[in-house]
C-alpha cells in the first residue's frame, strides 16, 4: 500500500481514496510529489543564494 503522506500537497489523499485508484495513477501521484519536493528544494536553494529570506513577501501579504 502507498503511504498517503507521500501524496499530499495542498490536498488530502487517504488510504481509502487509494483503494479505488488504479496503480498507474498512484505511481503518477508519487512521481509528481517527488518532482514537487525537488522544485521546492530548488526554490529554497535559489532564495538562499539570492539572499531573499521571504520576509518581504510575507510583509506585503499582511
């Protein structure tokens, strides 16, 4: 069984949801989650390299 925590990104996926999901779709979700994690890590790396702490963006949102 696929660990549902591997598949969540802005939406909830439960084990019950996956029971009726084709295996190829489960594999696609895992692949996409992995790609998202890579992109998130790259985004953090680029922010650190540019000296952007992200505080400026947060200040604008409040």
